[in-house]
């Protein structure tokens, strides 16, 4: 999770002390379609999983991504 957090903050050009639970795709200028794909690819890489296209659109906030990742870890 820490690797992903670092990647996520860097990709969205946020400071390390940013509250992650308040990050939503609709509120972030840096979270465009290209960076969304980068986020998805990183999740797939870190958690050794494949995300279905139907699931991608639901992963539109840090909290939803974290919840998804925790399900994959179990």
C-alpha cells in the first residue's frame, strides 16, 4: 500500500502529507484519463491482478481504490 500511496501522490502532484481520503477523480485536475490508466496499471502491477473494464469506472477515488486493493489482498 505504501508504494501505491507514494506513486498516487506523486502522479497527482500532491504533497506527502495530503489527506488521501479526500482525493476524488472529479476534484483533481491531474487525475485525467491518462493518469487514470496509469493508476489502474499500477494497481494491477502492485497487487498482481487484472481489473475488468466494468470495474475501472468505479475506481474514481482513493478510498474506492484502497477498498478494491484490500479485497484483492485477502
